[in-house]
C-alpha cells in the first residue's frame, strides 16, 4: 500500500474508533501495530510476502513513529 493509500486507511481506522479520545486511541493502536512488527510474517502467502511485506512494515513503522510523537507532545 502506498503512503497515500495507507494514510486513507489510517483515517478510516481512526473514524471506526472515533469513540476513543486521541490518547486512548494512540495507546491502543500502538499495541496492535507493535504486535504486527513482532510476528515473523504479516502476510500468509509467499506471493504477498514477497510483494507487500516490506512496504507494510515500513507503513506500520511510520505510523508508530507518528503516534509516539503525538503521545510525547501531549
């Protein structure tokens, strides 16, 4: 997923959890994202791993940085 696509996805996820304030959302989302980075493979199939794994991990890492920055600024 390209940056702009991932950014749209992030906005949709945030809207889905709009009943949480920014701090609670960031804390919960960080837990989920960190779990994704801990597992050996995000994608189950070899084809998806070869084509999308690196970009997915980069997008997740970028979102983690953004959320941590927001929490630290609060």
